[in-house]
C-alpha cells in the first residue's frame, strides 16, 4: 500500500473516541454546569428550596446570576443562591442569557416600588420597607428605624406578589 492509499484508508475510518475519552468529555461537560444553568432548565416548575431554617415552595419564575425567584400564592421570594442548602430535583441545563442580572438589580426593582419585605437571615428575620439597595447591602425601614443588612447575611427576601406587578 502506498502513501496515498494509507492516507485515504485513514480518512475512511471513522474517528470515534474510545470509551475513556467519552467519559472524560462527559465529566468535563458536567463540571462546567452551574446551579443557575440547572435552575434555568426548571423555569415554570414547582420547586422546593431550602435555606438555613426555612423551606420555601413555589413556582420558579426567574433565575439571575446569584439568585432565583419563587412565586407562590403567598407572594414572591428572592433566594440568594449562595444560601441554598438543598433543592428539589432540577431539569436540564439552559444557557445563560446574554446579560444575567445580579440580586442587587432584582432588589432595586422591589425598592423602587417601595415594597414591604421580610429579609431572612441565618438566625432571624428583618421586616419593613425596602428603602435602598447598595453595592453590597440593603437598608430596610421598620417600625423601630432603619436597619442595614449586608448581602452576605441575606438568605432570602419575601414580598407580596403585588410588589412585582406595581
């Protein structure tokens, strides 16, 4: 067999990876999947989300860079992804939108509407009007005055459904 015949014989042979290469590719693909992309695959589905000391149930309405939004008959809940300790089963992955909104953008929308919120922290809650949203904290005005809560301390923020519709 001359050089050209060997070349064409090689081209005729299918280029199939062996099983170990396929396993490596599958593992590499799976390693790149984020929680947010898995959540996007479950948009519109009923979801149970656990954060410290709270189990939340609702329909998954939106997913951002670092948050998810549940809607239930009782209202809406913005959940910080870093605070999630457990989720019910999720769907397939979905690619991110061109621009993913951070939690601060979603919270600013609530603040513009003067929403009354309950902010869940690991050990307690803070209730009042969401007055301001800064780069790394929120200000809530309650009956006893204003309270500043760093984003790092927030596990979830609940508001009435009307807060989104206003």
